[in-house]
């Protein structure tokens, strides 16, 4: 997509997670490998090294991100109060791909009492992801 075309405009209203990371280009590459993300829009910062804004699509949903600009926002604190949840048809496939891409396991993927197969991972940028789907069989 051309850099001057921003797919954010005209989207259906809702809540869209916006992550701040150290290493935006690396984060995009990780989310592509781990979660099958598709970069819809990426705007580099003027320094040519950081991401000013990116919009990704993951499993039909939107995720936005940018690099941390310490000169404007200060140092980041580790994220701790938000979990990004992916509800999918085959949790094992999504889980295995994320782990192979470098996500670390926080809570193993298991069948849960509420009827889903569910687990939690941490990405290399400190964000917690949950993957849930129907139990097999």
C-alpha cells in the first residue's frame, strides 16, 4: 500500500489496540511470522529507523503500533494490565506458529473448564497474548 494511503480512515467504530514498542520494524516482522499479520499501512519516522505508525490486520481484526519516541513520551514501563486475545478456529495451529516465531509461554495451551482450548504467550516486546479456540474432538 502506498505510504500516503491510510486504511484507518473510514473503519467501523470500535476499540483497536495500539501498542508502543521498542523496535517497531522487528515487531511487525514478529507479528507477521507469529500471528499471520498483514501490514496494511506503515509510516516510517523521519529518522528512518523507527515506525511512526503502522496498521496491521490479524485474524480479521486491526492492531496499530508505533515505536516509542522517548524524546516525546519518556521511557516505557513494561506492559502488565492488558492481554491481547485471539479467538481462532484452531488454537493449536496459531499457538505452534507463535511459539516457533519466538513467543514465550506464560500459561500452557490446554482445554479449559469454560469450554475453550486456551493459553497465554508473551511476545518479544513484552505484550501478553491469549489464544483461544474450541476444544478438539
